[in-house]
């Protein structure tokens, strides 16, 4: 934090003198320069008294510090949010148990190759909650223009034809093709949720499909700017989730890894989530999806998929389950088994 950002709490003349005489421009420079007496000796005579300098230094330290919170207060806040926003189900018990439920003030990452079921899972989670909670709505941020209102409407009708139109009214879709546009969308959401006179359904779910084209281009092995941009963006998502008690789902792409992904329970996993190894620590749960087999059933063809937890704050890592997708709907695969060696579905 630059000291000039604290003007007029700190006199501008003192800020200028600290910069010119001592090279002190930031809070770190001031707090770790030495004692107040060492600084006074370098300043022009009469610039500031020792007591005033110590007072201003305490002010800088207070502004630079993170406020403390007692554990019992944090626990009470979590309890109040949980009562208001109960754990949500995606409709597949095995998947719910895998991550401890899809809900709460959490940020979920769902990653996997194309066709693995990422968007289908996120959409089913949202639809299930919109059906269950009439006073809730969801925000879907489309970063590629691939969102299909027609397919979504067909999917909603498979769950409940009678109220499908009312559910779609509470699913808001915004287009954001770059990081600046998405920041604007999130700021509008924050202002909306902060309003004390909000009437009608409120946003309780945010889906970002997908986050990869927003954050991947600036990432570089020779510059930290892209990583700083990614960190700032993910901190903003977490702040939104925790401040307003909403659930955020980010869909991520993949990149290659050799000879296999050590985070996976299967040696056959040769892909990993995109955006680098640090990204997985910026979410509360990193869920990996993959498709293992297509079943050509004449009456109801379906595909079998694997969901695996790479990292989670609430449940164990390297745990997995199977599920199937038929006509865009996820359901359980009872008595399904996978080979830990190959990762293929055993019929």
C-alpha cells in the first residue's frame, strides 16, 4: 500500500519528505525501515515530531493489518449462512456425498475434457435448486457464447414440465468474453446483493462457463502479471461467496501432463486442470470429470462418467464415484465398477 493513498490521514508534506529523504514510499518501507528515531534523523529539521511520527506509523500499521476474528464468531456466521442456504443436491447421491453437497458459501471448480459432463453437471445443480427454492435465482456467465437456451429449456422440462417457464425466468444469462466484462458483471451483482430493498428472488448461484479463456492467455512462465490477475479474480469470487452466502461454480479446461496425473487415483489420467497447479488451491473443491464409456441402448442410450475429487476443504481427496448421462440428465450408476489400473468402466 502506497503512503500517498493515506492522505489526508497522513500529511502530504510528510509523505513527500519520507519519499525524498528516506526512500519510504509504501507501508512495508515504513514499517521495516527501522525505529522512528532512525527516520527522524534523516528527515529535514521540523518536518514532524517524534510523537506524531509514531502516531502516523501506528495508523499505517493498522491500515495494513488484517482484522482478527474469533473462532466462535466465525462458526456462528457459518451456522447462520447454512440455515439460510442449506446444502444442495445435484440429484445424484454419490456425487453429493463425494463433495459434501453442492452448496454453502463455497467456490467449486469443475474441470475435465470436452464431453466429460462439466456443463451438464453445473446446469443440473442449478436447475435442481431453482426447482426446490422458488425465491432463488441463478446467474450463468457465458464466456464463449455456447449457452443454448433451447437445450436448457428441454432439460428443465425433463424435470418438471408444469413450472419449466417459471424456472427459466430465474436463470439469468450474461455474456462476458473478457476479464473486464466479467468484472463488470460481478460488480453489478455485488451492488444488487448489497441493496437493502431487494425485492423478489435473489441470486444464490453463479456459474462461470468457462473460466479458462479469461485467465489462460495472460499466464506466462516469464511474467507474474497473469498469475496476479488470476489471484485477484479468484479472491473476488471467494469474497462474493462468503459475503453474500452464494455458491459459485467455475468450469475449467484441461492441459496435458506426463506420464500421468499424480492427483488422480487412476494411472490412466493423462490430463490435468488448466491454469496451473496453484489454481486448485484458490477454490474450495476441485472436481475432475471424465467419460469412460458410451452405452448404445436402443431405448435409452447413455454414457458413463467418473467424478473424482482432486482437492477439497470438506472431503477426502482421490475419492471418486461413477454416474451416467442420458439426454443431458445425470443419474446414478448402481453396481458400477471401475478398474483402478485402466480407469475404464466394467459393465
